[in-house]
């Protein structure tokens, strides 16, 4: 029987300034949910590197926000943003 390969890909994006705008709005819970969604894939796949690969694209506007120290400070009770970025570098 022939081997079957499957590639899973995700594209992550946020409009520039959206995370802080949501945080400062009446819907601040949405910003937390968004950050958890960015953190979840890499956490769920750790330890399965020998089984599969995940292809991830992170838009420049999202990366710029995640690299901003103000974002790390604002959301430090939700996600360790620096750790999140380090884990995606693998």
C-alpha cells in the first residue's frame, strides 16, 4: 500500500494594533482568546516532532505586535509572549 502524506498549515494574522484595541475595549476577553489560539498549536504539538510537521505562517503585522514589549507586559497574565515566539522558532 502506498504511503500517504498530509501537510497541515496555519496562517496567523492580526491587523496592526488590534490586540491592544480589543484589550482596551468592552470586549477585552477577545484579545485573551486570540492569544490563547496562537499559543495552543505549538503547545499541543510539542513532543510529536517525530510524527508530523506543522507549517505556520505569521503575518508581519502580527509578528510586529508580538515582538512589542508593551504586548508582552499587557498580556503577561494570559500568555508568555516571548516564550511563545521562542517555541515557534523551532
